C-alpha cells in the first residue's frame, strides 16, 4: 500500500502565501478563501501526481510538550500565525476530510512526531510512504519504502517539487539520513530556535561526522578536532549539544491507528465550494469529475466606479 503523508501546517502556510496577493474572499461576507483555494489545488495535485492508496494530513494541535519542557524558547522566535490562516483553518480541515484525506492531530504532540510514528509503523508493514514537507528534519525518516517530497524553494518556484531518497538526502546535506539528527544537533535549526555550536556551519559539521561517525564520536574527539579553535567550545557545550540531539530526533512511540480509508465525497465537496463561493475552483472540480458544471452566480449590475473592484476568484493566482 502507498501512503501520502502531508505535513499540514507546512502546506497550509505555503498555500496562504502563494495566494495572498490575489486577496480572494467570499463575496457575501468577505471571509478569506485564498488558503482554501491553494490547499484544494495542492491536495488534488499531490494525489493525482503520487497516486497513493491512502492519504493523511497531520496537524499540530497546540505546542509540543516534550520540546517545550526541554527548551522553553522552542519556536519562540516565530511570528504569530496570520489571522487569515486562523480563520480558514477549521474550513481547511473540513475540506480535507471531504476530499478523502484522513486528519490526524493530538494535543501537545508535534505533527512531525506523529508523521514519524506513522512512518515507522507503516513502513514496518511494508507500506510505501511519501512524506510531503519542506522540513529538513524529515531527512532522518528517508530510506527503504520512505521518501520525502519537498516543495520548490520559495525563491525559485520553477525548480519544482523534489523527491528525496537516501542518495538525494546525502547529496543535499552531505550526510546520509541516519546522520541528519547528528548534523542538526551540531549546526542547530534556526526555524525551531535551536542554537547549534557557534561558528560551526554545514561544511564543518559534515567534515566532523565523516571523520568521527556520529555526534558522540565528534564529542569524544574534542581534543583533536580541527579547526583547533572549536575544541574548548565543544567540550564546554557537550551536554547542550546532546540535548539538541534529543530535540531534533523524532519520537516515534506514539499511537497511530490508520483506521478505515475515507472516501472522497464529491457531492459534499461541491456543496462546500458553493458555500464558500469558490466558483472557479468549483467549476474546475466539476469538470475534473465529469459533473454538470455550475454557472457562476450572476453579479448585480452596478454603476461604474472609478476604483477597481476587489479581486475575486476569477483572478485566482497560480499556486507554486
């Protein structure tokens, strides 16, 4: 069986910012719909491209208890979630279920840990897993029947999605999947507010791990490390760096019950899109499924105005 495992918030944020300039809203009450348009397109494109047997989306639900207990500053540097995402999130989850994607979330447990747990259980049964996320931490899950599908860089969307198998992970980071956590413990992870060893960048971390095998090997070799200027720092901060390793290594001992597959409810999706007044997306969806295409609701005739009317979804931007 082939599973598509989606890092929910990672893709929600990309969907929001990809569509932000279009300023899409439900005309009747100005409820924002940009992230919904992008989310709908993303899930359909991923399913069409990967052709999985089962699809699941994992969301964070509150903070990560284990990370915050070890590092109270964990992710503290991040900006607040944009209000338009907060508003659309319940509808995003509702649409996700209607499209036939199972939704998994657990309060106090990061979605990353839930995905890693699912990967451990599913791959042990021989199932293929495609992890959809830009998060570099998922490199540690890659191997055997598990690959990561990373979106194109924001600065270069034309690069397209990249499939990361063990060889691609090694090419990207300089270390194999089994050493990704050691690598991140040394260099830190700015996106999660985890500081590494000051001055130690990717090249130095890769050099040390290549020479000494793993993080413990690097720490044990503190007296002979090159460049020499890092020796005292490594000895002084060994315990903190070991703590980093705990922070960046996924926990995979949570419960995961796949349950029964959820069927896509085409009629309910049509109803949802009509309710949200996502007319162009509705028409494309109906065409895709060979359904009678709904005509757009007639707009009231208004006297000409000097200012352009706000954009509606007929000017929907392209995602990625």
